[in-house]
DNA sequence: GCTTGACGCTGACGCAACGTCAGGCTGTTG
DNA sequence: CAACAGCCTGACGTTGCGTCAGCGTCAAGC
C-alpha cells in the first residue's frame, strides 16, 4: 500500500505521512525500487495507535516513546487508550452540563461567577485566587452592567416570554397548593409545558436534558432560591415533576 | 484584575494572554498608568468563550471572527457550543466503543480489518479504497503473523485463560440446551462469571461495558459466528443473558 | 526611605506539526 | 507514446504559543 492509499484510509494527508517518516515516528517497512513508500499491515496498526494518541493530545515525541517502549504490549495500549478516552468522555460531559447550566441561568436571570464558569477547564482549583476574586467581583455594578448587555431580545419579546414562564410557574405553585403529587398527571403536564416553552424560546431542550435541569433546581442553591421565592417547596416539586415527565417520555 | 490572576483563574499562562492581546483576540479593556493590563468582567466572559472554542479545535482567527460577529448574541454562542460539545461527546463515545470492540476481538482471536479500525476517525468512508484494501489484505499470512505477535502472555497463561472461558461458554451452551431462559438466574449468573473473567484476565469490564459487548455479539457477524460455532442460538442467548445481568446490577 | 523578591512589560528567537509550493521522476491508461 | 495522476525530496511558511533577556513596578519588611 502506498502513501496516497494509506492517507485516504486513515484520513490524514500525504504530507503527514512524510512527516512521520522523517521524524522516525512511522517508517514504512518497505520502499519500491523507485523509492515509493510501501506500508505493511503492521504499519497501519502503528499508524492507528499514533492517531489515537495524537487525538488524545500527546506530542508526537511522547507517542513515539509510548509505542517504542518494549515493555508495553498491545493490550496495554488498548487499556491506556480506553482509560484516556473515558476521561475525555467525562470531561466533555462536564462541559456540556456547564453550558446547559449557563443557558438556564441566563433564562432565569441568575448570574454565575467567573470562577464557576472556568471551573470546568481544570480540576486544579486555585483556592487563593478564588477568595480574592470573589471579593473583587462580589457585587460590583460592573456585573449588573454585563448582565444588562447579555439580553439581545427586544423588550417586547422578553416581556412576552417572561409572562409565559411566570404563568407556568404560577400554575405549578397552584398544583402544589392543591395537593397534586409531583408525579401526578397534572404536574407532569406542566413540566412538559415548561420544557416546550424552553425549547421554543431559548434552546432545544429534549427530555433528557430537561431532567438534568430538574436535578440542578435542587442541587444549586441559587436555582432553588428562585423557586422558593415563589412558593416554599416549589423547587423540589418542580424538580421531581420535571424528572417524572422525562421518565414517562423515555 | 491583572494578567497573573486571570491566567491562574482560567488555567492558561501569562504568555497566552499576551499573545491574545497582540493578535487582537482579547484585549484587556484597560491599562494602569504603568502599562499593566487590566481585565474587566466582560473580558473574562470573552476569554471563557475563546477557551471553549479553542478547546473545540477552532483556529484563533476563526474564534475571533465568531466572537466579533455582530449578528451573534450570547445565546447563539451557547447554543453553538452546546451543539459542538454534543458532537464531540458522540464521537468520543464511538471511539470508546471501538476500543472496547477491539479489546474483545483480541480476546476471542478475531481480527478486524484496517478499514474498520480507522472508521471511527471520520465519517467520510472512501468506498473506492475500502474495496481495494479489502482485496489486498484479505487473508495474507502477514495478518496471521501480526496476529501472532500480539499475544504477550506466556503460553501457559494463555492456555489457562482459554480453558476458563471455554468452560463458561460450555456451561452457557448447557443452560441453553436445558431450556433455561436467557434471563433466568442460571444464565445471568453465568453472565456475571463471564464478566468477572474478563475483568480478571484482560481489562476492567464494568456491567455497563459488558452490556455493550453483549449487543456486539449479535450485531457483528464475526462475534456471532464465534458463538454459533459452539451451539446454534448461543450468540443471541449469551447476548441477552449478559444484558439482563447488567440490568439487574444497575 | 530603602532593599528585595514577586510580578509585569516588550521584543526576539525557538519549536512542533504540519501546509504549501517547486522541480523532477514514475507508472498506467487510452 | 503521450498525458496525467501520483510519488519523491528539499525548502520555506504558518499557527500558537514557550522561553529567555533586559528592564520597570510594587508591596512588604527592616
């Protein structure tokens, strides 16, 4: 197999293969008499590993070290790649959750602190700065301003949307007062209405994602406070209803 | 807030912030009389977006274009980032599944074609090459050789492990012949034994992952063939038992 | 009020991982 | 046997910073 074919198969450019040859990361096991690179099955194997490690962010030099380590059998590579991929999956999930949280926070007019937003980028958590920053940005008017700017809807749109969600929230409170269970038909229907409202006005919100938001309503105190201000016990009520609704759809 | 603090908060180096200033991607909104960069809350907002887009693989120039597009409100960015992150999640899941498939294939002595392994790197699928490569590598002895090399266990180890899994497979066949349902206690216990065997001898295999393997046993004909050779109907039987066992553990 | 050590500033060069020609040979298809 | 796709080897360019060098700034302690 020659460069072009390997390149097409692996989804890289010919130039990349040239590069890997030059730096000794992947030398084709043969050449034709005319000097054409000839790749054997074992070379494809190696290329596959190279690309996976590269995708995972390893510099090529380290990739070479990993692959040339004589004490590492193929199974070892698979286990390591599996571990690294799972880590990445977890990190990405966390980032998705963070973005979803921020979307919902914006809709409810809750502001997240900068530390919170950056949290997801690393597990390091620099305590010292956290405190200091908190103090600096606590509740300056700068924040209020940036809050202001972030609303791009026209005032009319916003008022209409706000009225809609106020309405659902009010009816949730009524259902709670009337003693309807959080998993009752009535509560779940309201939850469904809530979900469709979000989807219409803000962002696409499938049931699964809605359930995630529900969990947040009781786990994050600011979201809890938002609902508790309307009626005591409402945060837990809405949270349960939303999750019950998601469950009946699945 | 000055460079050092912002850098620590966001998990980047000071040099990176200098760079972003120089290329105009993120200019701090103020400077002290001494020339120190002063970052305002809005700058942190922007930095956050920059880092997310960068993480997602956009070149900085495009990031700038996205952020400076006057027709894109903040909600638009959140939606786009959400979409991109979900895509990434999906891709990573696919890669995890591919690695798991390869691990299991190795254990059972099934060899995957190079196209299959590279599949996960892109959805492009170059039909022409696929056919050609198939023909070239079909079943040369090169494959057999590379198969040989990949076994790093001592012969003794391998024989012991093989005997163990043969035993479970035989008892699965017995249960099937005796008419025990695939979701019976007997079948699920065998599935659990199967799972623990994999975990002990090859790689850590939690119930969820085991369920994924189960699905593969009926979806991939080569895995199906492996079990059908032992007893007709065994592939479906083991698959169901494995998934039932995973469900009872969850 | 003075030192000192941490922090900040601006060039300037370096580096990884290729992209992108240029100039020339190869090989296969009509 | 011509022509056109594909391969070769330099060689220079690009992105996204890392890493000094050389020099100002500032808060703490003496």
